[in-house]
């Protein structure tokens, strides 16, 4: 079957139109895929930035908690190791009270809060002569243990932020 000139020209035009249409559809699909990929990339970058910000915040909080706990441990150690009931000890008690009412509520967890309350009661009883130095030293050791445990738990959460944020 032979094609005449008009049929051939019509087939060429149809083929050209079909080719152009396929090219346009291919370009549109390509642009759509590119935009979808860029949107996905932006979403992933945003999530990574949020995760990094969260980790940075947790680290700063942990460092603040570490500094505060270190200060409390230092004061508690001075209280336990200073045997005389004198002005120096009163200064240590005042330092403890300032931290108890000031910085500690900002960073302490529930276990440390309980340990701080117990320690404050022991210090008060020691100051009043109700208990001896040994009970004060035991309470100081318990407080130190609570501080250390709290820091260890928080450090684990800072080191593995994906589980801490869930």
C-alpha cells in the first residue's frame, strides 16, 4: 500500500505533533520531579536543623545543670567536712539555701528535688544539734549520688537525641 503525498505529509505532521506532545509531557514531568525532590530535600534539611538545635539546647541545659550540681556538691562537701558549728559553716549553709531556693529549681529533676529536700532537713537538724556529723556525711553522700545519677541519665539523652525527642 502506497501513501500519496498528502497522506505522507499528514502522517509527518501527526508524528511531529505527537513527538512535541511527548517532549512537553516529559519536560513537565521532569520539572515536577525536580520540584518534588527539592521540596523533599528542604524538608529533610529543616528536620536536620531542628534536630541539631534540639541537641544543642539539651547540651546547654546539661552543662548548666552540671555547673549547678557541681556548685551544690561543693557546698555540701564543705558542710560535711567542716566540723565546727561556726560562722564559716553558717556561710556554707547560707550558700546551700541560696542555691536551694535559687538555681536548683531551674535545673533539678524530681529525684534531685527529693534529695535536696532531704538534705536541707538533715542540715537543719545538724545545725540544731539533733543529729551528728555522721548523719550529715551520709546525707551528703546520698545527695551526691542523686546529682551524679541525674547527670548520667541526662547525658545519655543528650548522646542519643533521637530517642529523647520521641
